[in-house]
C-alpha cells in the first residue's frame, strides 16, 4: 500500500526557533522567527505568539524585513518559494516561485525589487555546493508569481547564512572555511582573502560568521579560536589590514553591528553577550548567564532592543544590553532524549527531557512550553566529562495523579547510582510534588516501567537487568493523598533471565514481561498464567491491543520479527519478517504504528492487529532510525471521510528523527481547518472603527442581530478631539480628571451647526411654562430626526433612559453657549 498525497509529514509543534536569525520589527513590538514550516510572530513584551504565518510546504530557512514597507517581511523555504507577508494581520500577500531550494535570504535598501538567496549550484537538496544569486521580483497583481530571472553573485558560499551587506548595500561579504569574499556591485567584481589553517600556537583560523559596519568600510569576522578580526581597506586586494579582538575562549558563533555602528555584539558557547565599543576596541560590556550557547544575535532598527538565539531552542529579548526583558522558550531537545515520549493525562502536554535534570511539559496544541519540573534537584555543573544525575525514565498513571521518574549516574570506578522518585499532583500549585524517593530500587539499570491502568489500585512495575521485576504499591490511597507512601509489593523473575520490556493490558488485568526470548503473562495476584515463545531473538518491544483488538499481544524481536499472539488461544496468530525499531499503540483506537528500518531510512506502517491489510504506509519517512514516538490525543476530533486518513481522526502521531526534529502527520482536512481558523475577522467599512469598537464591536453586532436584525447601522461621530485626547495621551501628562470630564461631556453635546442643518432655527426661549413646553416638543422632534440616541453621542445605545425636564432645560440653555474657546484650549 503506497503513501497518499493527502497526508504530509510536517514540522507542526516543537520546531526549532533558533534555526535562523530572528527579526525584530521597526517599532520593536514584535519578533519574528522561523519555526518549522511556518513563521512565528511573538509579542516582544508579553512573549505570546500573536500570529502563525503558515503557507510554506517545507522548512522555512530565513526571514528578512521588506525595506520598502516596514509592516511586511519576506520568508524563504526549502520548498523553492519566497513569500511576502503582512505580519500585523497575519496575511500572505504574494508568493514568488523560484524553483530551487532556498537556504538563506538577504535584502538591501539600495537594491529595490531584488532579494538575494542562497540556492544549491545543482537543483538538488543533496548538493554540497551553494551559490548566492540575485532574484528580481516581478511586479504583478497575481498572488502567485514565477520569479525566474536569476543572476549569480557569489559562488561556493555557506548555506547557513554567513553573509552580510555593507555600507548600505554597496558590497556584500561572505565567509566559508578559510576564505573571505567581498563582492562590489558597482565594479561587478569580487576580492578574496585567505587565512592559514593555523599557526604554531594551534589557532583555528576558520571563519564562522561575518557582519559589516552599516556606515564605514569595515568587516567583522568571527573565528573558531574565539578571535574577532576587523578588516579594513579591503577594496584594495593587496593592501588590506585587519585588527584582532579576543575574549571568547570558544568559537565565535555570531556577530552583529548596531544600526549606527557604534557597537559590535558577539556571542558564543559561553552564553555571554559581549558588546564591543567600535571606537574604543579595548572597552567592552558583558551580559552573562543567558542560558545555552548563543547562536544568533538580532538588533532592532532603532537599536533599543537586542535578541539572542540559544542552542537550547530559546530566544532572549534584551533591552539595550542592560537587562533581559522576555524569554521565548521552545521545545528543549539537547543532544538526545533519554526518556520515552509521554503524554500528561491532565494537561495533554508532551513530557520528555528538558534542561539537565528536568522534565519539560510542552503543549503541542499551543506550541508552547508550560513549565519545567526539577527532578534531580541538584545544581547542574556545566563541565565536560563530569558525571551527573540524568533523568532516564518517566511514566504517568492513567489519571495523571502520579508521576514516576528514574534518575541515574555512572561514575568511573564505582557502581551505578539509581533513584526512583514518585511525584503526586498538587491541586494548589498545579504541579507535581515529590512524595517518595527509593534509593537503589534495583541492583542494575532499570530498562522499563509502567503504571497499571486498573482503577482499583495504584501500582507501578519496574524491570531491570538484575533479572527481576518489582511491583510498587501505594500504601495509603486516601482522597487527600496526605501521608501516602509507596512500598514494594512483589518481586518476580523467570529462570534468571534478564527482562527487557513490560506492558499492561488496557484494563490492567494482565501484565506481560519479556524475558529475553520468552514472553511471560502475569495476573494481578502475581500468578504466572502462561509463557509465549517465538523465533530466536530477544524481545525488544511489547504492546497489548486495545478495544476490539484487546485479545492480541504484539511483540518485536532483535531478529527482525513482528509477532502477534492470540491470548484466548495462547498461540501465535501471525508473524512477519520486518525490522521494527519502534512499536506504538494508539490509546484511543485499535490502531498501531510500526516504524521499520530499511536501507538507512525509516518506513511507517499503521495497522490493526486483527486485519492483514495496513491502514496506511509510507516508505522513506526519514533518514536513520526512529527511536521515540507517541500518539497525542487531539483537542478536536477530525471528521475525515478518506479511509486512509481515518487513523488520524482521534490522535496525532509525533516522532523524533535522528536529527532531533519533532515531526507529525497533517491531512488536507486539518490544513483547511487551520487555514479557516487563521482568517482575520474583517471589520465592516460602514462602522466607525473606534478603540471601543475593536474591543466590543463583535459582541455589539451579535446583540443587535438578536434584538433587531433589520436595524440599520448608524454612523458614529468621528474625529472628536476630546476622545482622542482621552484615549491616546499618556496618563502621566494628562490634565486633571475634572477638566477632562467636562471636555468629554461637552464633546458629546449636539452642536448648533448640526442642529440647524436638520431643522429651522429656533427662536430664543422665554422663561415661561409655554416656552418650556415648546422646547420639549422641539427636543422630541430633534431626537426623531437625528435617529434617536445615536445623535447624542457614541456612548449611548438605543433605548437609553429619558432625560428629566430639568436636564432637558439645562441642555437647551447650554446648547446656545459659544464653544469657540474650547478649540483654543484643546490645541494647547
């Protein structure tokens, strides 16, 4: 069965936000970064994701501001397109089809209508040679435009974005290996400068990054030995000079000049932001302890805001190199995931290793880190070769009340240290609190553990290479959980064989433990019910069927066998020769996913144990073996009518590639739903767009539709100076409240000029009962002519309480006052 085009493998949640340099908008309100196949727009003050710009079909490889419009950005992707976005509204404006995979993008104010992109020299993603080309963007009214006019600028460049424009776009500099190349656009020629690979002191001179001074002819380059070189007079190929700055003890990962060129920012593995004074090179400022190694630095156009990307998938927003104002944290992946991927039953968050010694709870639906749980509870020392405790196992019970973790430390010349910790969920703190610590629960490494899904008891089973499995039982299962403690209830084994995996049935009535080549099945009373054997090879994975397939038990072996046993007959139902690296069951359906390794790639098969034909399969899913995967429940069930996509209706399958990319599967139905939900609510042009309307307009339209569906919208008065003063002036410079209140009330009164347009001029009133009654009739007529309460101001609604006679009399008298003095007061 072949893969279907309607299902795509995508980066949806937990993608790298440190993949490319982020972009800060002109007003410093937003920060944009590449995240998988989308562009994330974050608020620089609240850290919240404002927009998720979706449209690319492959990895987004770069973002730049549009020089001709500060409300727009360009993004490029390996899908061969450059897209223009309005990031304030989250709208895709135009798509330029280049036709080649794109790995970086650059723009310059002096080159209007042109973007510079890095593409492979051969139209192939596997190509190792890349070139910088200029793409002329055609002017067209179509949303999708082909941009095939390409002109080569530099050959043999780095795909990771090691290039920079200098002196307002007069030249561009690029580095790769031991070479610095500068291309001058007016002369249409380039100069190349080379460094030796090293010297007697063992220096590593290879270039790592580059940044050009915005106003002077100066190029700053970073190197592997931690040095920074400032190149000058490079327009003369043989008369160039450079000076050297040195503080970093490791490689300089990134460099960035401030917009005025007064300072140079650098970062590296030390996680310290260094600010070098350009005119006084010996003076520098430091902002230390920023987290992981700094990979990118970005500066806002006004120079008021900096941001740094870090190796732990984090972006730090800094105010003028003084203090950290915000932190945007993505999914922390590190060098590898020691724990299995698990789902927290309460928050539906993905739980796995995070910072050293921590578990991270990451919301897949919101694509946001919820919190970190300190498991080891010891200070982590960043020193290479130092043995420290690591979290290697984690498991939840079915209700999410208990969390079990295993941490271990191996020291040279000493025994393995293992701690089993059990955590109880605290409703007050909305987090897990440590309840029990078991030191050395086994004599050897713990290979697997799982909770019993039975509602009658809370039990945890751990298995170890010491040849035993242990059942840990909650001693006091009171409602308050105060004083609850755990104890070992049973220790089991089988012929001194080493167990490798274990699994409970869906109702908790059976426990299967794999002892090398034998599968043992145990009852809740710890009676050995049966043993199942299979062709040679140790059992690698065990999984019970669910729902209608609960009578089946599936297992994989190291001898490339996938076996299915019928527990009713205790016999082998079927087996197939396939190298399954990971077997995962969907907790909400009968479906199972098997990741198979073949020819250096991973294939996927989704099937039901009782059916011979797979529901879905995909060859060459990714390179390398898939070692971690999980089915995550959807927050909203899909209604897919396609048979091959129905296995994704209730749950979504996530998996890690060997490069630590979190991937998942997306259907056309889901993409259409996301596209519909991302459409912005458009405001009707017939309604005045006031600040109050933007907050309450939607609710008010709903109320009007309920009360009077045929009611016509009435134009609200616009241009009130008093309202603008009240809403837009900073509070600390406003006049007194009494003065503002009188201004605001008078602005709501009917002016004499507007009243004269609607009716004939009214004679002056006499203070008599006859004139009062005439005035009341006149006031009622004016209300009817002006459309009721809407004529009295934007603050009142239809059906407002009627004025008293005294108020109407006062209103008529005020109406004839001369208000010309008010304009002079407001202009001050």
